[in-house]
């Protein structure tokens, strides 16, 4: 069992559900994005997911897509991003930090170099457009004890789902519905299957902790999945809160969400 999985299991002994929050490195500026991350970690959020911006974030809805485009205007550097979030991971050892990036920037950086730069501070990496068939690409990360976080989507082919579960370590990211990130109020996925049934089917194939994301935007929605998922992922709602009311609104939204821990 990986260090990330052990951390989640230990945290779940005292918390009904863990919170995983999403920040775009460089949005609206690099300095402000780091301030957002620090607020999250100061409020004892269990997992911080930091997205390195990309021009075509195909799995993301308009709020995060527009945020990525704005961040790219600030010319973020992946090497500096890794250094900055590694420093935060070292400063806040009671939380875990994950890097999220689409495949292209990681290919340009190189997975051997990436493993060296990320270890030991960053616990895992999420690459939404990396298919499970290409899992050998992340072998250098696995060797450095960095967990690749694989995604499972509704209506995934059963054989493919079994393969993802077999490869999973640290955490499985379960997408609550087909489509892109953003607000939703549905407790069922695209096929009408309940989230309880959907997650139970995944749990039957793995002992790795499950995170549920895409569409979770309020403390009420987090409370609705207590007992079903180990981790609730909130992303677009945090950026929306910042856009409405700046850092103060962002901080208040984090406070609302962590109240359910």
C-alpha cells in the first residue's frame, strides 16, 4: 500500500470524508495561486490538487478552461511549479499535494526528470488524457513512490475498469458523470445509475481509496456522499467563489467545505 493510500485511510479514521481541492498554478497570477494554495493548507484540507495549465484542457468545463488560458498568459514554468508546490508540501506535512497536468507538458519535461523533480514531496500525479494502456509511461514515477492517479468514468467498459482498478494505487479518481468539470446537482451518472451503485461496483474491484469529483460544489453535496466515497473533489466551485468575491470569498468557501470533516 502506498504512502498516499495509508494517509487517506488514517485520516478517514477521524473524518467522515476527506476534501481534495483544486487550484490552477498561475491563475489569476502565480503569486495569487500560491496564496490560494496556502489558504487551503492552513485550513487543514487533506489533499491539494494543483493543475499546471494547458491550452486545451479537454476534461475541464468553462471555469477551469478559462482559468487555464488566463494562467498561460503569465507564462508558468513546470519546473518552477514543481518547486513551489514541493515547498508547500514540505511546509504542510499533514496534507498531501498532487500535481495535475495534461500529457503534453509532462512529455516535454520527460518522465524520468519529472520523477526526480517531484520526489519525495509530491504524492501523486493526475494525467486526465493518459490512457491506462500507456501506463508504462509513468513507470519512473511509480519507481519514485509517486502515485499515478487513474480516472474511472461512468459506463466504462468492464474489462477496462478492471484494468484501471488493477493498476490503481494511492487513490482512484471516480468521475461522477460524463462530460466536463463544473456544477451539477444530480446524484446519478449519465446512465441513470445511482452514485452508490456506481461506487460499489468500483469498490468490488479494488481496496484503493475512492475520490469522487466533477460537479461537487457545496458542503451539502459533500455531505450527500459521506459513506460512499473517501474523498470529495471540489474544483470549479472554488474558482467561481474567487471570481465572485476574491480571496475572501475563496477562503470562506474553503471554510464551508472543511466544516464537514
